């Protein structure tokens, strides 16, 4: 004789109702409203910024279409330099510091911290190697 598994049998407990009632507070949370307003302004500013900032001041006069002084954004070197510069000078160190902070927090709490620490150090190594590549790219600009 076969018996049904436990999850096929009907439960003896009645199901809870799915209708939920949401109560609104009597007063307005002005901090919440101000935070939403500020975030909305940031979002609109980020959307409108490309229209407002059409040129970068790279010297005595604004230069259109140039990423770094002496290089054009349309060349491979200028594009690679921008990507390496952003990734290795901004993204990797910020994430590395966050990983090392989490590693310290886990160490203090008695949890596993080695993975976070190795990740933070590896990101700093990647940042350093990227800075080295950036230096190679910059020095190669003078070679004809």
C-alpha cells in the first residue's frame, strides 16, 4: 500500500486571509517627503545634466569631443584611458574599502572574514595594475 507524502496531504490548520488593511498615519512624515523631494531633484538633475554640460574646460578654452587633455575621445587610446581611469581610480578602490570594512566587521563579529579581506586586497591590486596600464598608455602617446 502506498501513502501520500506529507506535503500532499491537507493541512489541519486553516489558511490565513489574504486581505490586508493598511492604515495611514494621521500626520504627515515631513522627513520622508523632504527625502523624496531631494532624491527627485537629484534624478532630474542627472537627467538634465547632459543637456546643460556640453563641453569640458580642458585648458584656456572649452574643447568639444575630447576626453583627456591631448587626447580625443574617438581614438582607442583616449577611450581605453577613460575606462581604465574610471575603473581603477574610482570603482575598484571604493569597492575595496567597502570589502575591507565588511571584513573588519565580520572579524569583530567572529564570522568568516577571509573572503572579504582577500577580495578587498585583490581589488586594490587590480587598481594598482590599472594605474600602471594608464601610465603605459599615457607614455605611449609621445611615440610616433
